[in-house]
C-alpha cells in the first residue's frame, strides 16, 4: 500500500486529493495546524480515514517529525497562505509559509525520505503581469503580489532541489480552480454564496472590486488528478494545468445569476458600474473600490497542451457545470 503525506489537507485541494488517494488505496497522512477549536475543515467527512499529524510549514522540526511518522512514498505540498489580497496585509507570514516553508519540507524529505516523490503547488499568479498569451511552462514570470513572489521562490527552490540533490520534485503551475469547497473570500465562491442569499432573500446586494479581471477557471476535482499524474511519471517535471478558456469576473457573475434562474442587466462603467434584477429593478451588484488590489493580475489564460500530451490529463468539468454546482451547493447551504 502506497503512503502519501498531504500538507494543507483541510483546504479545498487537500480534501479532493485525499478523496482521490483514498479511492486509489493509499494510506493518507495529513498535516494539520493546532487550533483552539478542533476543526477538520474540508476533510471532516473523511477524518476517520486520515492519519493527522500536527505540524506547521514554518516549523522545520515539526515537518521532520511528520515525514518520520508517515515515511511517505509521495508528498503533496498544498499548504499555503493562499489568499492574494491578504498577502499585502501579511507579507512576511506569506513568505514564511509559501516560500521558506517549501524549503523546510524539502529539507525534511532530503534528510528522512529522499526517495519520496514531491509535488509543489505552484500557481499562475507567478505569471502576474503576463509576458505572453496564453501562458505556458516557458512563459517568463512577473509576479504582482507578495503571494506571487513567495510562490515563485517555492517554485524555484523545488526545481533547484531536483537539480541539486536529484529529488523527484515536480511543480504544478495551476490556474484558478474552484469548487463547492472554495473559501468564501475568493471571488467565485463570494459570488455564488451571495447569489444564493439574494435569490432566497437573505442578502440584498453583492459588492465586488475589479469586474474586468480575467481568469482561467477550472474545477479542483479535475486539478488534483493532474497532481497525482505528475508523480506517476518516469521523470519529474513542471506542468501548466489550465482550461485554455478565460472569462471576466462580470461573466462569472452573469453565469451565477443565470444558474439561480435570475436575469440581471448591467449599467454604468468603472466604479459606477452596477447590475439590477430585471424582474424588480433592484440593484443586486455594485462596485466597491475597497476590493481593488494594490497591483492587479488582469489576464490569466493557460495552455494545458503539455499536460494533455505528456500526462494524458484532461479537464472533465466544463465552466457551466462548475458554476451550476457551486450555485446549487450554496442554495442548499442557505436552505
Ligand atoms: P486553501 O483552501 O486556502 O488551503 C490552504 C491549506 O493550507 C489549508 O489546509 C491551511 O490550513 C493550510 N495552511 C495554511 N498555512 C499553513 C501553515 N503555516 N502550516 C500548515 N498548513 C497551513 O487553498 P487551496 O485552494 O486548496 O490551494 C491549495 C494550494 O494550491 C495552495 O498552496 C495554493 O496556494 C495553491 N494554488 C491554489 C490555486 C487555486 O486556484 N485554488 C491555484 C494555484 C495554486 P488551515 O485549515 O489550518 O487554515
Ligand atoms: O480573485 C477579482 C480580483 O481572490 C480573482 C488563489 O487561489 O487563484 C486565486 O487567486 C479576481 C482578482 O483569486 C473581488 O481582483 C473582483 O482579479 O478569487 P480571487 P486570485 O487572486 O486569482 C490563484 C491561481 C492562486 O494561486 C491563489 O491561491 O477577482 N475580484 N472583486 C475579487 N476578488 C475577490 N477575492 N473579492 C472580490 O470582491
């Protein structure tokens, strides 16, 4: 039986990856942070099938002990301060976790289990101010947030440990992926949650920032399959995982209201932009500059060609299904 150690197991991707590995017969170990109130997050429903180890990405000793306990065949490093907006408020914590934390876990693997295969959760945020469209594995990086900068360090240190010490270390450069388990502060979930509440009369209006930002949105369930595939290859490498489609935040809003059976109409421009419910004329969306970022990533569009050809990976959940599933789930939760 193969053993896998997942950091960030309580998060969105950690939970789908744990389900996938359990379904493949893996023994799954998960790193969890100590909290004052015990909270298994997104893996509460499968907590009895997971062996939890208390550790923190900023605490090297705890990671050494975690690797010693699990003696894993595969390590998936998904733990991160993952919210871009917060990275301007907590730039040092973001660097400690998302950058130096990667060295901590790599060092723990090098010391205790150097033949373990390693996956690093890299991100399209490293492309930031994009240097070409679409973005591929060869596109130069230009991060635009403390998060993007920290993740770029994590990306390069992973490559460096592969080249320096021969570790089987891969980076997945994953574009935005969402799901019913997405944190409520990310734009997609913020939208679907608000749409569900507006539809059921629990909220009047949704306030958003930059409506023009374009993202390449997929479903987390498809993306964790790509992580696993990367670690099953003969040689370690880095791959872009994306859908090859891009949409504005406004288009996501339209799709979410449509999924809830509501029609909206847009008016105004820039910070004056708003949308009304065509049935009763009430304002249901408006712009609030509070949600603008100090520096924005305006356009992300990835090419999944290498992953499709080399890994045989394919996105299975299309955009409309992603939105429909998220809205249906939030409607159920509101009820
Ligand atoms: P998420 O839901 O925010 O989950 C983050 C996980 O990291 C949580 O389990 C969290 O634990 C854990 N964590 C945070 N700080 C930690 C620390 N100091 N020590 C140990 N664990 C810590 O993120 P996600 O969306 O699943 O993303 C997974 C990974 O992929 C992240 O590294 C993210 O940066 C990266 N990524 C995500 C996307 C995307 O679109 N989702 C795209 C590209 C890359 P708590 O429950 O204790 O907070
Ligand atoms: O923002 C705009 C915002 O916070 C998407 C993380 O998983 O994906 C994620 O990072 C866009 C941005 O995700 C609001 O300005 C407008 O342009 O959902 P988000 P993100 O910043 O793209 C990458 C790949 C990761 O690696 C990260 O870990 O939407 N936007 N209005 C807003 N965003 C938020 N959150 N809230 C708004 O009100």
